[in-house]
C-alpha cells in the first residue's frame, strides 16, 4: 500500500502541492505544508472532498480528509487504518 500512496503523492504534486507520506495511527497520511487549492478551499472545502474521492478511487482504500483550514491551509488525507 505504501507504494500506491507514494504514487498518489506524486499525483497530487501535479496539482502544485508538495506532499509527504507519513505514518499515523496505524495508517498512512498524505500531508502538504500548503494548499494548492487554497483559493477554492478558503470559502468552501468541497474541493478537498473531490480530492478525497479521487484518492479513494485511485487507492481503492478508504481516504478521509484531515485538511487544516487555518490562515495557512494545509492539505491532509488519512489513508486506511
């Protein structure tokens, strides 16, 4: 699974994010230190849900958004558990 998650990180880099793969709570997390979709997500986090759905399909695993909506938004997607 880690190889597929790393491939998903490369996919997200295509959107302009710098994504890291981290271990958390027995699962893997795709985390960015910024949000390439911040112009969209500052008003509505639906764009995060679209990426969540894309990752769920791509990884054929449960993916849950854990994005941070602070003044400096950060992407975060928990994969499996």
